[in-house]
């Protein structure tokens, strides 16, 4: 009986211990569950904070790239402006080159000969081809009569060009004052009047006027004058005058030389017996 | 090296046009004083482009264009007319005969070079 009671007591004790163990195990499992949950929470929070940091990093990089893009756009705009400037300067230089080439050719041709009629032909060519005049005349001052005498013309007969006294009318005034005249109406639509040119340019050697260029009509396609035309007029005023004057002197001296030479030859000839 | 035949009786214009064309790299200019002279140059040189005036002695530019177009050896050579004749009917006439382009004087060098480059490029 006593043995039986002791056995039961031990069994209870063991049961109690077993129950405690069970509770402890359950408690451990609960604790474990809690810890797992906590770890999961921590991991999640860690990941979240990592994402935020990455987002922040990306945002910063986007900010930098946007700044860079803005500055590149600004530089591109400035370069584009510079390009436009260069392009327009290039065109200006090209135009200037072309104008200089025209002036060079005109001047080269004017001084390429000492033949008076050849010089007059070159003056005509320049006025027709480079300036674009259709009807015009070149008048030179005759020192003996103090009159402007037409020496060549285009689009009209030389005889249709007027003989003008210095200081008389528009042409005579240009010859007297040495100042170019440009009409406001360059169309040449008005009835032809040899005393009323639309453009009149004095041909001058320094301040000495030797003649005038009198333009009455421009070519159909020529509506007005450009800068190079005015440069050409200036060139004609000086270079054409020099070329005309020197070629006329040369031609006259050649003629005189031939006459004198013939005279000398005649004197040298032995008298016939 | 493209050969360009400049047919012009005025030495001033010949020099001016040649001067302008020589600015195109590797272009070679051959000059002729009228249509007959141009035909001689065409028979002795390989020409890639012709620039011709209309009003010339001996043979004018329009006659030259019609002869060029009528000759199988030259018919494909582009011809640009450079002239003082600025009226629309003159332009139409030249183009109807077979000229490829019509440039009234006084010429704008840039316009001339643009046309030359266009026809040399084919």
C-alpha cells in the first residue's frame, strides 16, 4: 500500500514535471514565434530603409543629371547661336570676297591695255555686266571747248547722247561739282531724255573731272543698287578715269611719235638727183 | 577633275566667271570666246558643264545650245545660260531649246556657284 502510494506520488510528480516541460516548450515556441516575427519585422524595416536610401540616391543622381542636361542645353543653345553668328559672318565674308573679286576683275581689265578704244570697250563691259545698265553713255571733257562730248554709248547711238557745257543741266553740274547723282526712281520708266540720266558718275583723277558716265536705264532684272554697285561706281570714277586718260594720252603720243618719225624719215631721205 | 567651259565674248565676264568657278575645288575652267570656239573646245576636251552667254559674235549662245543638244556626244552636258537678257520670254526660249538653267546678269557669284555645284553633282 505504501509502495503503491509512493509510486502514484512519483507518477504525479513526473506528470507535473512533464506538464511543466510541455508549458516551457510551448512558451519557448511562442517566444520563438515572437522572435521570428521580430526578425521578419527587422528584415522588412531594413529592406525598406535600404530602398529609401537607394531612392534617395537615385533622386540625387536624377537631380544631378537634370542639372547637367540643363547646362548642356544652355551650352548647346550658346553653340547654336555662335554657329548662326559664324554662318552669317561666313556669308558676309563670302559676299565681301565676291565683291572684291568683281572689283579686282574690273580694275585688272581697266588697266590691262593702253589702247583708248579698248579701254572704252572694257568700261562698257563693266557697266553692262557688272552694274547691269542697259542704256548709257560715256562723255569726256573737251578741254578746248569746255564741253562734255559723248565718246561711247550702249543701248543708244552715240549721236543721241548730248553734248553738254560744264555746269549746264544735271550732267554738266555733276562734271562741275564732281559729285555723283542717283535718281530716286531707278526704274527708267520715264520717257528718255538725254539730259536727265537716272545715274550720273563723274570720272575723276583725284579732284580733276575728265568726264562723266551717264546711265539712262538699267537692265529689266536690275531693280536697284547694292553695296558692290556703289563700290563699282567709285572704282569707275577713279580707275576708269585714269585708264581712259592714260590710254588717250598714250594713243595721242603714239600718233605724234609716228608723225614725227615719218617726218624724220623724210628728212633723212637722200635728196633725189 | 570636272572641266567647265565658259563661253563668253567679254574678257571681263570670262575672267569674272572663271575667277568664281576656280573657287570650287578641283574645277578646271576652259574659256571660249563664242559658239564656234566652244564647239572646237568641245571636240578637243571632255567637258562636264557649259556656261554660255547669249549675245556673242560668230555664233550666239542659243545656237550653241541647240547644236549641243542635237549632237549625241554632247547632248547630256548641262548648259547654264548667263546673259543680260532678263525677260521671261528669253528665259523660256532658252530653256525650251535645251538649256538647263538661266542666270541673268549681273550675276550673283553665290547663285552661280550653287548652280554649278548642282549640275556637277548630277
